[in-house]
C-alpha cells in the first residue's frame, strides 16, 4: 500500500497498516498467502518546523499491525532519509525592491535546480550560510529563470542580505536533483557529498559542451 510520502500524522499510517494486515488475513484464509507485506513510504519530514511522527512511533505502529500475520514487513521511507540530507546552495546575485516592505533577492539557483516550489508551492526552509548580523528584512527569494513561477521562497524574514551572500535551501534531498532540468540551457550544478567533516564531489558540474553534445 502507499498512502503518500509526506504523511505527518499517525492516523493515516495506522489505518493503512490495519487495512493491509486485514487483507493479508483474508487472502491467507482464501488459500492465497502472501510472502510479505509492503507498508509503503508514508513518513513525512518537517519542512516548516512543525511536529511530525517520530520514526519510533511509525515503526511501532506498523509492526503492531503486521505482527499477528507473522509476515516480513517491507517499508519504503525514502523521503525521510534523503530529504533532510540534501541542501541546495544559492548565491545572491541581485537585490531589488519589491515594495516598501519587501525586496527581491535573486539567487543563482531556482526552478531548474529545485522544481518543487514552482511546481506545487512546496515550502523549503531558507537561511543564510553566514548571517550578516544585520536587522531582519522581508524577502522574496527568486531564481534567475525568466518565469514568474521561479520563486524559491515567498515572504521570508532573513537577516539583511547582500550580493554575494550564500543561502542554504534546506530539505532538498528528495526530488531536488531527481527533478532538475536544463531549461533555458542551464547546466546542472555540482553535487558534493559531506560525510564526517569531509567532502568530495560525487557529480561534477555540467558544462555547456555537455549540453551541446546531446544535440548532434
């Protein structure tokens, strides 16, 4: 079963687990025993700081529902593992007034690197890598693509930004690189793996020659 990958309360998870367990019992009674139960990947992550189901509660709920069947349990919690592990870094390339209370902060990353906000208004936490220490201001964080939907974060309160500042867009590990594109001939960015204080490039930065090589 799969009830979604961004479930933040236990009730849908418990209902799905109870349903699949009951279905397994009915199939066994009908002479069609299952080899295993796949409970899907319905554990979400907290993009905005709101509380979510703990991993312990998630596992306990599934195991309690499936244990009477004595079947192996398979789960697919990809988002909760990959999502928080990825961060997209974007550098501020321009600042301009949006209105009297807010400004546009244009960064060198956008909908081509992280499609979720433009595609369905997904929220991602955004923070400066090195806060300026200046007063907080309101910003519309936008990408460099000439599309009105190329907005990474709306109405974000951040310490005063300057051109050259680097912003971290959090929880970009799920659906970030997987949904990235070369729209407007934008080469894909470098990917860096950080582990135990060390880092290494795991995918080099794409070049224009790479893009043109596909058009022979």
